[in-house]
C-alpha cells in the first residue's frame, strides 16, 4: 500500500518532500497552490512549483473557486514534471474557504464537478480530487461529490474521513470511508489521523488504495518508514537521529534557495540567514516538540536570525 505525504500549506515544500521521500514516502504533494495567484502571474507562488532532484513522483495541488483561474493554473502546471494535478476541496482554513475554495466546496458537489472538468480540459495530467465526507455530521455529501468528480473525469479521489466542522481533530469515520471505497469506480486514498501502525491497519481495512499522512509527518519525516517497519527487527535500517534529520533538512533547504536564486534572478529571494531562519523556524518547532527542554528551546527559536544560530540549536536536539 502506498504511503503518501499530504499537501500541507507552508510545510510540504521541495526540501521537506525530498526528506520524506528518503524516509519512505511513496508519493508527495506540493503545498496548496493558489490558482488565482498563478492566473495573476504571482512569481512567489510559482516558486511553489519548483522541484528538487530526489523527490520522487510529486502531484501538484491547486485551490480555487474560479473556473477561469483554474483553467490558467492547469496550463501553468502542465509540463513541469508533475505526476498529477489535484484539486483541493477539503481545506477548512478561513483564508481558503472565504474565497469559496477548499472545504467550502464540500457543500456544492455540482461545482466540484465543474471545476474538475475545467482542469481536465486544460491539462493532459491525470486530475484528482482531495475532499471531506461532508460539511458537518448528518450532512454526508461525499457520495454526490464522488459521482460529480468521476463524471467530470477525475482519475482518483483522496478522502479526509472527517467533516469540515471537525477541522483536523475528532473521530475519523472509517465506516463512511469504506462505503466510499465500495461505491467509487476510481481509486480512493484515505486520509485522517494516521500516526501509528494500528491507525494504518484500521484505515487499510477500508480497502483504500493508499494512505495519506499529513500532520503525523510534521517533525517526523521518518513516519513513513516507521509505519512500514523499516527500522524494526533483524536487518533493520538505522533510524536517523534528530540532529541528522534536521541538518539534512537544513542543507536541502539551502540547496533549494540556491535553485530559486538561479531560476528567478529578478525575484527577491531572502539572504541565506533570512531564508534559513524563516523557513526552518516552523520545522524546528515540530522537531523539538515533546523533547526535554522544548519550551526553552522554542523561546530561543523566536529570536533566531542567522544560519549559524540555527546550526547551534540543532546540536541541542
């Protein structure tokens, strides 16, 4: 069964995808890419489409509610080496839903179908969908969504088996997910709450074609090999230590910055110190989570401004 790195805004950039690939991820997605920003030629958004060697297959996820914007976005994404183009119809964050995109679409299956159709008409990539089971308990729209998406040509569907109202917590509705798998004529990937082998086994029993892992990978890119048992038993691989992972992540981040400088010479790319302190800041918070002295280290992170300071902090993990 494929283990997939979910799209996570401000998190699943190229360096993190590469690290997760090395730690067992079979497939990964970009951060959510704004179709409107691509349509308006916003170059910092186009930076999100850049990839590094060693990432493996990557799907590009876009969000938007305008057919015109999504048509342009599909054409921009096409030809960049992505394995698929995915429409986000599940993100519950207000900055996404307020423009009618993300989880706002869960209540309008017909519109999801129209948006999938537009993407299909403007790319030769397989088009897929990521969505939720409904707006709130008692309002399951997922079966209408599947019918609309498949009817419009979707090649696959990833289902976060929670309601929009649950955000990222609460029970994962595996019974509903199993029914989606049973009814869907295209492959279904499951998403939601998988952090342990027991979680993985429970979701696998629904018959999904793959399992998507998002928040469980934050600060723990090795979760994919953990779930595969790569570090267990006789002949097991050695699990990378925290400092090894952090230093590798940092080096990939610096390498990616150089790629952006070369590819976008007219764009503003922060200095090495600025780029490293901003980009690594979020990840280091996660790497430190649950460790002795984490509170003090998090406080120290708030004042970090240079690459040298980051390297010193990593030594303390």
